[in-house]
């Protein structure tokens, strides 16, 4: 009897030792963290300890970005921990565990399974991206078996079961979201890194666990508004969000229910007349207007429930179109031109503009109620000037990337040569304070011009730019009364071409006007 008592401990061993718990908690948090935040590195360090390999805190695409050097070690560590914990949980007398420990174990397993299959998800993604037809997802059976190996345990029976098909769909969505966010938003500056972080949040919210459990069903109803100057990548942001939506997986047919590659429907509203905008978005019935010789299906009807309609330059639309767009967002229904029948719209809307919508609303050119329907999720793309100001090396990185895109990845030496030539030209002729009004789009043209002509000549700022500068100087309230008078006299004289007429308008003597005209500024005004 005493021997039996010695063989049977008075209390069961814990599921996790101290160091194990620390590592499992770190890996479990990695399963749900935003990969574009610095938190990722601290969790990797916590999980790997001395085996952690330091690398750039800003994870971004460059000429040869390489892989995260810690991923193989993390996958191996997660596998060893998961197998050890599974063995304990499957024992005849498993340790007594609480809900927190079981959740940690399940999150560890989810990280492990995603890590093991992310390369296969990426191969399928690349097949679809290159137009190679239907990708093969036969590896779902292996995925399901791996998941069952770790989670089909008696001790977990009381816990709510995880749907393998849903987890498979979530894993593919995460892989797509990382790919398109990583590749679409260039640069390693803090503003670019913050934008990648925010795009990830637009796709999953700040809480991936909550998204996986419930929000994947409803987040498509939330409209995203992307604002920022021209050339800052607003459409790239929209595409990353549109291509990264959740798509259910059909385990019986081993395929996804829709194709992400055919889910993005862009329309530049500034390029079309109001009638054509309505026709493109809502569709029309034959005879609805002159030239409508047959029925037409619009984007809101073509777009599937898991698709995305991108409304570019929404700030350019007239008020009548804005009313109709508001109705779509409020009721999720629309009507074709020439019809009274309501049709459902179940997709997501992403809109973009380079206009200051606050100013447009104040001027009565943009409806406030539409704005407050659009801004449920607001993203602002940074200017190139802001990015370079925070991180001067950003210019070199972008030049190298753009040069490689122009001459081809296979000619790395030539790309480097072109990038250095462009950077030298910029340094000698534009200087570090050049504002890059065309942003990354202008920088790309600078690279092309240097490649072809060994020079780049920016467009003249023109009269409009000078007038905007004058307005900004006055609004900044940094000018003396005399300086304001000199600028305004110059502006009025440039407009009228007559000292007498300028004096009449200003209520001043013509000689006073003439004495205060700034000849240098007058030359800029043309």
C-alpha cells in the first residue's frame, strides 16, 4: 500500500513548465499579431531566446528582401512544443489543465499548422496570380490530418471544435494579405511601415482572433476610404485590401467558392461623365438614355458577395451621383438606369480621393452624410517627401526598386547602375529639399528619364502652384502687413496687367501699386 501511494503523485504534473509557458505564450501571440508591427520581433526573441537572429525591424520588400531568418527555428520550436504537449494531453492520466492553457495549446497548434503549409498556400497563390488557372488545394487533406493529430484529443472534447475548412480559408487569407501588403507598399521608412500596419488592420481589424471567430462574416459591410495626394499608391492599397478578403473553402470539392483574382472591380470616377458613371456602376436598361442600345450590367451587380468595388477619385463626383452612392451604402441596394426594380449589392466598397474632403464639405461640393458613410475605416497614404524626411535612405531604396522594375530583376548590376545615376542627378540638380509633387509616380518617371536621356526635368510649378503657395503663406499668419500688401499688389497686377486697374481694385494710387509689385514673384506668375 505505501508503495502504491509513492507511485501515484498527490497532484498531477502541470501541462507547462515555466520556460515552456513563456515560449508557448510568445508563439501563440505570434499566431495572431500584426506581422508589420515591431511586436513581432519581440515575440520571436521571446520564443527563440539565444537562437533568435536579429534583422531589420521594418519588414518590407526591397531588391532582395530574403526570408525571415527566424521562421525555420520558430516552426521547429512550435513543432517540438506541440508534440510534447500533445503527448501529455493524450496520456491515460493527463494533467489537469484550465481553459487558458488549452487556448495556448490550440493557438500553438494553429501557428504550427500555418507555418508548415504557408509555402503551399503561396505556391497556389502564385499560380492564380500568373493566370495559371485553378490552383490545386489537394493538400487540404494533409492540413486536416495535421490539425486532427493535435486537436482530436479526449481532453479537448469539451471545448468547441475548430472547423478545419474555416481555418484553411483563414490561413490562405492571411497568406494573401501578407503577400499583397508586403509587395504593394514599397519602402522601409516609418511612414511606409505604418501604412502596411494599417492595411493589415483594414483587412483583419486590430484583433485577428476576433476576426477569425466572427468578424470575417461581416467586415465586408464596412467601407474603407483611402485619402492622400496623387502618386502615393492609393489604388495599390485598395487592391491589397480587395484581394485579401475572406473566401470560404469547400472541402468536398477541394476548392474555394470564389476566386480572389476576379474579385476587384475598379472605376476611376474622374474619367467619366455622370451618365457613364451611373451606367458603369449601376448598369442600365435598353433605351434608358441616348446610345443605350442594349441592357448593361454594372459593377455593383457584377461584383460577387466576396468582391470589392473600388471607387477611385470619389471626391470628383457631382452631388447627384453622391446621393445614389449614399443610398447603396445605406440600403445595400441599387437600381439600373431606366428601371425601378431594386437589386442587392453584397460586396465591399473601397473609395479613394486626393481631395481634402473636409474642405469640399465646407464648400458644399461633397455631402457630409456620404463622407460619414465612407470613413468607417480611414487610411491616409504618406507623401514621398514625408517618407524621405523621416528616413533619407528611403530615396535610395526606392530608386533601386524602380530601376529593377524598369530593367528587369535578372540584370541586378544594371539596375544598380541606373539607380546610382538617377540618385546622382537628383542630388546635383534637384537637391534634398525637392518636394516630389508627383510622389512615387514621379520618382518612377525620373528613373525612366535618366535611363533614356541621362537627365530629368520636372514640370514647372506654374501659376496655380504659385497661387497656392501665396495662399499658404497668408494662412500661416507669418507675414507682416507690408509683405501681405506686396504679394497681393503683385497678384492683382498680374491678373489685370495695368497699374491703374490694379489700383482701382485695391483702392490705392497706381504709383503705390507699382512701388510694391515684386518683380521676381511677378515673373513666377507669368
